[in-house]
C-alpha cells in the first residue's frame, strides 16, 4: 500500500471507484463524513460496493457505540477486513471486538494519544494514525495550527507521541490530514517531513492532494543516487567508514536502505 490514503464519504457511492483509482488506498468513511440521518444508507452502499479489499479501509464509529455495532454488522457482509477505528481509546475493547480484523487505530482524543503505547500493543492493531482537530476539540482548544500553517506545540507533541508508539512496537504510522486543500506546497512540505520522520503514509481529504503526497514520499534522484552509492561503498568496509566527507555507520546505512525502499528499489 502506497503513501497516499484518500478519505471518501460512504454516503457518496458514485465517488468510490474514482477515489480508489486515484489514491494508493481509499478510506470509506462511516463516521464524521456522514450525517447521522445518512449512516444507514452509507452502510448499504458499503455492502453493495466491490472495491479491492487489499487497498480499501473502512473507518468505523468509535468502539462501544450503537453506530459501531451497526457498522460492524454491515462490514461482516463484505470482504473488507481493514478497519480504521475512530477516536480509539480503549485497547482491551479494540482487541475484544476486532480480533479478526486489521485495525488502524485513529488516536484523536487526549486519552487516545496518552494511551498510544498500550493501543499499539493490541495484536490486531497494525497501524496508528493521529487526528489533529478532534484532538484539539477534546482538549477544549480551537485550532491545531497557527496562522502560518505550522502546528501548535500540543499538536506537535501528539504527532511525535503517536509516531514513537507505533515505532516502538513495530506498527505503521499514518500522518494526519492537511485541511488547507489549495495549499499543495504546504501539504507537500508537511508530507516530506512526515516521510523523513518515519510516517508510512499520509491521509488526504481531496483527490487533488494525492500527487503532492506521492511526490513528497518519492526520494529525489540525488537522494537515490547517494543511497545507492553509499550502500555500494559499504561493501568495501567492515565497519564505520568515511564517504564524501561524512562518517557512515549502521544507522546511516539503514536510512539509505529506507530511501531506496521508498523509491521502490
């Protein structure tokens, strides 16, 4: 699965195929993108859909709610087995309800973020994602970003905490959405930072954001050439060595291999 994940409201079935075609994976949303009055229709659309299960994620309502139980009943009528759990907070409840699914735990409340390490250890959880605006709302805040688009300190802390928890327990990490749709430059800069920091993917809310995320996650030709050369040079040395004025050791070689992995090599 590639780095650009695209949300699609499950009450808009006419968009399903287009979203799946444009992104690396589509997230069919039964939660915030769907009004309460339209949730039953959204579930029927989900059951009637025929997307590739390997690149389809279904975002469900929070575990323990009546909507979650109805979401789960609908999903069990489909081949989809990767779920994104909104407002994930309770590791034991996630494990009990969803042991036979692959779960992306969406940590978007204060409690969810501080429990990130416990949630990351649930066997069915394969990835963690963080959500900025719901998090700020759970804290009584009004915005996750400053006027220049940069994150406030508490949002930066949550982003790092979720990434660290995912990495500590061998799970993937998905970066939050970028809400300013016209600002593709800002999106690409943020996605590039996410890729460099270790996020495996970034969620998108508009098809026009997909290209920017893919571009950010694709290493430049110079980065690929450097990584290729430094790994080739490593074959001539048994340990740490000097390469183009820089000392190269195990961690830097691992970073070079990750660069080539992102480049598909």
